[in-house]
C-alpha cells in the first residue's frame, strides 16, 4: 500500500521557475514584461534588441526614472513591487505591471544583467543574476534609465526550451508585441533590433503624420487612407480608435487590436461586439480591421484574471458590448461616398426611383405634386414584376392602395434621360465633378454599370448595389416600430408546398407578417400571398418566402425576428433587388448611382461583397505603361 505523499515547502528557486512557467512562455513574454516596466517608469524612448529569436539575447533599454540602488536587490525578490501596497490596490490597478513577479521569474530561468540609474544618482548600478542567484554587483557610468539583458533563456529548464519555435517564429512574436505597444503608447518612441539589424523604428508623437506612420506600419501601408476615426463616451467610459473599411477584412482576427486602459488584451466580448457592428458589411467568415481603445475606471475592471494580464473582466460588460457595437455601427455609416447636397439640383435630393409592385397593380397613389403629371404615363425608369425597371427608391408611402411610380421622381429620371441623349455632350456634365460615382457610360454584360467620375472609372455591381439600397430601406422601415410597409396584391399568388414546407410556414406566419409578407392558408399545403413589402422589386415569391422560412428554422425559436432581423432582411433584399442580366437605360443607371451615394454602408451588399470599385486614372495609366 502506497504511503501518502508528504507536504513540504518548495525550494525558492523551484518556486520561481514554476512562476516563470506562468509568466514567461516565450521570448515575447520577456519583452512584454520588461517593456511594461519601462512604460511604468515613464520612459519616452524604449529600445529592444534580440538575437536568435530571443533565445540567445533579449535586451530592453529605456530612459525612464530608473531604480534606486538600494532597491535593486529587492526588485529581484518575488512579490516585491512599488505599485500595490494593500488589498484594495488590486482592484484599482493603474499601471501595466503590478504583481512583482516579472524580474525574479525571468532571472530564475536565464542569465540576467540589470543596469539602472536614477537622475539623482551620480552613477549607475549593475547586478548580474544566474538562474535566480545573485552573482555580482558593481557600479557603472550610464545615462539615467534602465537596461536589462537576458541571455540563454530557459538554460536550466530544458523541458521548456524544447517547446521554443524556430528563430523566425519567435522573432515575429517579439515584433508583434512591440507593434502593439507602439499602438497603445504614441508618446513613446520604439526601436527593435533583430540580430543586429533595425527591424522596426517608430518615433514618438501624436500628430497626424506620426499617427499615420504607426497605423500604416502596423496595419498595412494603405490603412490610414482606408480607415475612419471613431469616438464615443457613456457613463464615464471612453471608446476611441480607428476602423478599416469593410473591404479590408481578413481571414482571421489578428488585425483586431484591443487596448483597455493602455493594456493590450484578448477579449471575446469585445471581438464579438466589433464583428456585430460589421455584420452586414463583410462576409460572415471574415474579420474586420480595427484598433480600439477603451478607457474606464480601474475599479470597474479586473486585470488580475490571468498571470500574463492579457485577459480582463469587466464589471459592466453588457454596457461596453452595446457601446462598441453602436459606436462602430454608426461610424460605418460615414464610409460611403456621399454627394454634397449643395451641388445637387433640388429635385435630386430625394430618391430618384421609387418602388413598384406587379403589373396587375394599377390604381395610383396620390403623391404630393403628382397632380400635374401626364395621366396614365409610366416613367421609363420603373421595374415591375414583368421585368421593367424600378423598385430602387425611398420607402413607399403607407397605404393599402396599389402603388405606382412617384411622378416627381419620374420627371427627374426623364430629365436625366434627355441630358444623356443630347448629341455631342456627356450626360450630367454639371454634376460629374461633384458626384462621387460620376455618370454612367454603359452597362457590361447586363450586370455591371461602367461609370466615370473625377478620379477615374467606377464599376458597379447593379444587383449588389441595389441589394444594399433595399436592405437599408427595409431596416429603416422596421426601425419605425410599425414593421415593414406592405402593399396589397390585386391578385393573390398561390403557393403550393410540400407537407413539411407547409408546416414550417404555418409556424412562422406571424413572423412573416412583421416582415411585410401577409399570407393565408388556402387549402391543403397551400397558401395565398396577399401582401408583400412595398419596396421589393420582382422576385420569385415562392423562393423568397421559403428562403426566409429556412433562415427562421436555422435560427430557431419565436424570437428569431429580433435576434436575426438583419439577416432575414438581407435575404429579402437579395430577392427584391434588380438582378444581374437586366438591361438598364442610362437614366436608370444614373438614378441607381445617385441612390448608392445617398445610402449608408453602400460600399458592400448585405453579404459583405463590394458593390462598386474605383479604378483611378493613375492606375489606368499604369496599366497602359504611361507611368
């Protein structure tokens, strides 16, 4: 029979090595702990140097306030710190380092040399430690600050050493760590040397030029030109940073940087909130690019969750999630190109093309200003269920009456057409310079609109663009609290379904009504569709309804409309938008361009695909060898 193990105190050196295993995972972990101490010491210049990925040498030098000579031996003791003195301080952390474990933990698994001097001291002090044991102390001449050299990391813990990756891999982790610090602390200059060669150098400064340099160096060379700054504040919590255009999405979340009170963190809640803000602007399996800072009362934050301090716990997590999602969602609306309203004719401040319903709808709505319209004339820019064009405009006027084209909008479209057909001149000549998407030139393969703007050429996916327009209109209609505005069909459309499809549809009939689709049972496994959303263009009613029901089944539960509303509206918008291979007239194309310019988040459809691309004149000239 085995005897129970005897409980005994661990030797100090072994306890330090165990602590090192928690704090020091790889060379980048050493860099993180040492740089945090430098920042806490008030440094404005920090230089990091590594050799062989950090296995042979890690050196961090700063110009901070240094360590008093009498405190140097104490700094190498476990749980010795100047940053907390009582239990309450643990819940009011205002520094990056505070545990008092970093230096003794690193020293216990390496050959460490610490050199430091305060401004008041005549000379500095050097202390050498090997495997946690003090070997030598001496004085030296040096500028104020601290320099720590760590050699032969994990020399006495071979089990840890064998898990080290290749030199390039470890060096890349160090570089990533330094870049995160440079994003969070623009008041500090950072320089990184790898194997004696400068790899990274960012000067201090918070002016526009310095900020652009940091963002482009870390996020990509074009990020500063493709991002927007955001800011929000609520209940003492400040949120700010930069977010990239939806088209800058990535395959993973590595380009999502989160900083809480100046500390880089990994937080699933914050990542989820950001992805929710981008949800209908990027593909669902992709990740946005963002640099997000959160400043809040340290008392509402627990940074003592993990030994490496890269995970945090929020006291008001729900509030922060909502604030991030709302602030970034609002900022996304600033990305689309918008025309200057002062440059537009008065009649073009409203949507040019309005929604229509099937061809068997005939009784007109009496729109303001329509009295002087020519009776019975259908505008050339309408799309009806027989395939003619329309259905791109503003939200239809609430009515149980069948809907036809808005006559004021029709006159604008006809005006566009007259200008387009004038011989010897370009269409819309007085607007081209002021409109972001310019004027339409042609349609390519019935799917893409080719336009010219002041910058160069614009290529528009007509279906994706119209999908975004309809989607935002549907969202706006839902946001009123009255549900999607509906229009009655003169002749109901009958759907004949399988037994399983009919049962599924019956379960969600009330939800469909909130989405603007009204139908009634019409015999065995059949339904009569009586009303549809007023803004939808031609589509297969059967496919539209079954696709929505499939979404509802996938989401599950009766609360699907609230929890997955935007995805359901995306499905509707896709079905209700002008399709590819639809031939459009120039007036219709220009009308669509104007609506894109006036629609929020218009750069992407609801599935995250781009709606248009711009090829600058410089890029065109380069293609032809002119540059």
